C-alpha cells in the first residue's frame, strides 16, 4: 500500500483486490459467506485515483 494517492490502472486495482481476497480466503475460508466489491470499480466507472471498498460477510 502506498502512503499517498497514486494513479493506478484498472488492472492494478483488480490485481490488488485479488490479492486481498486470496489472503482473506486463505485465513478465514470457513467463516466467509461472501466478499463484496463496491464503488466505482464495481461499476466499471473508476478513474486513476478511485478508491474501492471490500466487504467481507460471514
């Protein structure tokens, strides 16, 4: 994670989200029912500085 806002591509954002999801599943697989991705990236409307939200439900 960068300590400042940095321009990232959609691919970079999705790769980072994928890494987080894999870490969550690796550690909490039996306790996770769903992982949601929200915000502009989920709607395919993100910009180079857009944030994203990840919600994990058990």
